[in-house]
């Protein structure tokens, strides 16, 4: 139990993106990319997140299927930074039909 709690605590300190299943839909994954330093890079964030999701699914011999996405544009006084979040499924690749 302690190891589990320690893992959760350390995971909250990482700066890289994490891919996690949604609690309400375990077959849907969530990936969020956030701009370091608050500089607007909306297109880059989106491209990086979609590529990361694609690689995640390919590693599982599946194809990425985007469910939805959200973009937060820009820095404000409350500390929000540009962010792109994508929700996706990994759909098994269709096997080729024998000829």
C-alpha cells in the first residue's frame, strides 16, 4: 500500500505527459500536453499529443481513434498555461483478409 501511495505521489511530480484510462470509460484514454513557461504553442501541443497517442496505440498493435479534444489557449493570472487534451481509444487493427 505504501508503495502504491508513493508511486502516486511521485507521478504527480513528473513533467511529461501521462496517458491514463478514464474512470468512467476504461477503454478511453486521456493525454494532456501543457506548454512549458506559458508561451502559446497550441498547434505544437496538439501535434505532439496526437503523435504520442498514435504511438501509444501502435505499441499495442492498435489504431488511435480520437473521441474528442479540448484546447486551453494561453496564460492568465491564475497560472493557467496553454494546454491540449485528447481523449482517444486504441482500436485493434483489422487483420488482412486471406486471398
